[in-house]
C-alpha cells in the first residue's frame, strides 16, 4: 500500500506557549490546521475506527485530530480555529479534573493549566465536537487494582454521557499506559481506544490500542510536509524504536489480536 493510504491520528495536549512536548503555540497550531485543511482529508475518529473494524480502506491522506486531557485552551485557542476551517476533533477528557487546574503529577504530567469546565464541555459537544473518556483522575491504570481501574474506565464514560447527552464510544489511556487486563476492561465499555504508540493506522493495528502521532513531531514545516510519505513512516518508526529502548509507551505498536 502507498504511504498516503494509512490514516494518521494526531495527538495534541495544550494549545499554549510553553515547553515541548505537551505545548503547541496557538500560532503554530493555526498554521498546522491551515496546512492540513489544504493538503489532507480530515475525518472524525469514528470514520477511521469503522473502516478499521470492517477492514475497509479509506481515501488517501486521511487525518484525525485528537486532544488529550481537556485543557481549557482548547476552548479559547483551538476550537475557534477548527470552527473557522470546518474541522472536527475528539477531546479525551479526564472527567475528575474538569474545572480545575492540573498539577505536577506522577509519570511526568506537568503542565499546570486550567482545564475545561462542564459548561464548556456541554457547549463544545453541542457544536459537534466529539468527547472521549480519559479516565477520572488520570492515573497509570496498570498500577491500579482491578476494581479501581474499572471505576476509572467506566466512571468517566458515565459522567461524560450524563453531561453531554451523547454516547461515548472512545477511550484514551492516561500516559499511554495499558496492559492486557486494562485493555479487557476498556473492551467491555468502548468501541475503540487510543494509545500513544507512535505510528499510523495500518490494517493490522489493534482497535483498542490505536497508534497516534504526537503533534510535537510535526513542529517544523518540513516535518509537516513529510506526512503521507515513505520518509515520514521511517521517521515515526525511528521515534518508536527510540521510545522502545527507553521503555516508554510510545515504543509499542499493538497488532490486532488473532
């Protein structure tokens, strides 16, 4: 298959001025969105998941936008750009942090910025932005007891559905960390889940551990222009190899179970 045939799920965190990798400045974000609008086929997450589950091919140069954690700057700095360009996105929300500010936490989750509150979530959902669950308190799920992990996974879905009035079919693993037990709990509640394994969506990938590409890797115009090319696939594979050596979640590319 041609390099452009594999959908790319991009991951963003905070759209604000700050240090990489979790911050992308509003100016750079606007530039990236304009380029994607002009050069890619933008699609909602459910379209890629449905194609993967049915083993169907999507049109070339397909890109999905996802935003992890639920920072308030999505409302102030990302959503206006997406509205203007007519782009869809999925926001993975840690429901227990709504309306608060993040704090330095275990596993390196450091940006101390305000989070979306429920009125903003409801407004965004009403406009058509998709919300997915990202647990309640953003823990490392494999480190929890079974019942605690299930509470984080199922409870965040329930709370989101109550506030948005819509079905929540998608989950993103906090810190990208999961194991077979966590995956099984997610399978019982969700249609698919996003991990942080660096990669594009190939036909054999696991729908419950979808690979993504961190927007940090595309900070330069040259890197962005590499999308849908063989050098881009090689670049992402190299990043994944480096992460694997470091024993980080982005080093994992999960294949569909037989």
